[in-house]
C-alpha cells in the first residue's frame, strides 16, 4: 500500500511539474516562430540596458481586477536626465496623459505608467509625487507624467477607482531590470484580447554586430480585438472569435505599446519606430478599431542623447545619432518584438472570473499549438 501511494505521489508530482512547465513556457519555447532576428537574454524590454519594469496587481473580492505597470527608461533621476522619446497614435480613442509635451519637446522626464482608464489621474499623481521626492528635484515645479491606459471594466469594478497614488509610487519603486512577468499582472490584470484573457507581454530583439548590435525591447498591455493570427494560422476564425460574428463580440478595446532601445535614435526616428509597432500589431490580427485606444511610446536609453534639465544659456547640444539609412533593421526589430509580445501576453494569461461573476477564458493553448505545428511542419 505504501509502495502504491509512493508511486501515485511520484506520478502526481511529475504531472504537476509538466503542467507547470507548460504554463511557464512561452510561445517561442513551444515552437512558435517569430521572425528572423534573435532575442535578448530575457526576451523582454528589460534586455535594453538600464530599463526597469515594476508591476502592482490588485485582485480583491469578487470585483477588483486591476493594477499598475511602471516602465523606467533608466535607474537615475529621469527628470534631471531626460531621454529622447516619441509617441505615435494608432487610434486615439483613449486617454494618454502627457502626450503633447512629448510630441512638442521630444523627450520623457518621468516613469511611464500603465493602468486602467479611470485610474489615469492616480497614475499622474503617483508619478509626479515620485519625481518631486527624488533627490535633486527639490525646486522642481512642473513634471510631465506619461500615463497610458486600457479599459478593464468588463472584469474590474472600474468605477470604484481602486488604484491609489501610493500604489503607483510603490510600483515605480519596485521596478527592476530582470525578466518581466506576463499575463494577468499589473496593468494587464483585468484586460481582454481577441475575446480571450489578455494582459502584459514583452519581447526583445538583438541586432547583429554588423547592424550595430543594438537591442530593441517592447512591452504591451493588450486589451483589444480583431481576428487573431498566430504564425500564419487564423486562430480567431478557427475558434469562432472574430469581429462582427455577433453583436456581443466586438473588436473595440485598446493596446498600449512601449518601445525601448539603446540605439542612438532621436525623436523623429523614434516616431518612425513607433509607427512600425502598429505593423506588428496588425500581424497578430489587431485592426485598431474605432473604439480602440492604440498608443505607442518609444524612447532611447543611449547615454550620449540624455537631455539635462538645466544647462547654461546658449549651450550647444552635440550628439551622434543614427542616419535614416541605418533605421531599417530597427524597424524590423520593432515589428517582430511587438508581434511576439502580444502573443506572449495571451499565452501567459489565465482564465479569470471578475465583476458580476463574468468569466474570460484563457486562450486554449494546446489546440492552438496543434494547428500551428501542423501549419509549420
């Protein structure tokens, strides 16, 4: 009897190990192809040196399913050492705080905060308070906080506005340069993508030395619709979830995309990189529908391009940056990493029950993998 019980325990342990292994495996590790460029060590936005990511996940009771994600371009004082940046609007049905100053001046001076639609104000207050408290900013009287959102109101009690500025500050301070947790975490806790559970996803690409050896990293908050495509397989059609199927399954939603690179690229070409992220979104079947807020934020961490807060009047800026002719490989890196980050968010997400007992199922990964493997022998 003891021998039987021991054998049963071993079987169950192996079963659970295999199940957990599958749950932790990302699409690339399961054999799904994503372009031609190699990834960084973590295959995440944090592969770009200096970039940090923090999550705060808030799951309470039956109705609170939301959170915050913070992205820091570098670990120093962002207000004193701003980074070149650009923003591209794929479709503007959304609330992105701080966009006009970034477009006007071409830089970012605060952590980038992602959360839910009605918590943008808390995101602004948290990012501003964090910046004002940083040593060296004692006399600062204006901070342009960049805060993006998607609407998680199907699963989350969004009207309750459950995110506080203190929780935003906590998220920023928890940010680290490490592998990025994906799925039902942070700002992706209550999101929905292509009718399945969405969330946070990330990916990166490392260019060969012949093309500069630069790294491009992408992080997405997926909460949008369309006709899901993975590795050329029309998954949305096969699973019966696609726009216009019936009145209840809409393509509306939003997607926040953040791009980081260590390539020396100024705001004009960062905007060109941001534009290419929408091509990566399109490869997954996203359509940037009328009711979708699709925003792309791109920045460069290149130290030679940092913008100091204060300098002597008349100081001339000198910087070395890439020519237009050297941008194409970075464009490809953005497209590939964006596509993979979206699919990563779907594979990492788990079934969630939220407000009013509503349930959003996780993507049926085993079935999807069978189709993809048969389509890519």
